[in-house]
């Protein structure tokens, strides 16, 4: 996954989003445990958690896409010359572009 030039920045963005979500969740926990539940603040914290989890999911999707490309390249590199030639020149079958 880290072979992609952008993967480290996506991994850092993922980690940062999760740190923010954790921070918001911790603040919500402290607020509720103290018995000072402000509904507006709680709603803002929950929305912040949702936003950060959504951002983390976006970064994770990007990293997953990168992994699929790396897996495909590895599969191609594992082909013999004859198999690679057939893969390039043969007419695709149904379901294979």
C-alpha cells in the first residue's frame, strides 16, 4: 500500500481524522460524566465525530484503491512472458475487460 507516492499522506490524514474523532468522543465523555450535558455542545461534538469518521473513511477508500492497484501490478509481474502476451492479445471474455 505504501508504494504509492501519495499513500503516506493519505495514511497520515486517516490517522489525523481518527485522532480528532477520538478527541471529540473523549470531550463528549467528559461532558456527560460531569453531568454538565449541554445539548447544543453534545450535538456539535457528535457532528464533529461523524465528520471526522467520514473523512477517515474517504482516506481509507483511497488507500484501499491504492492497494488494489498494487495487487494488480504484482499479479501482472508474476505472469510468464507467454501469459502476459496472451493477456494482452487475446480477445476479452465476458466479465473481463
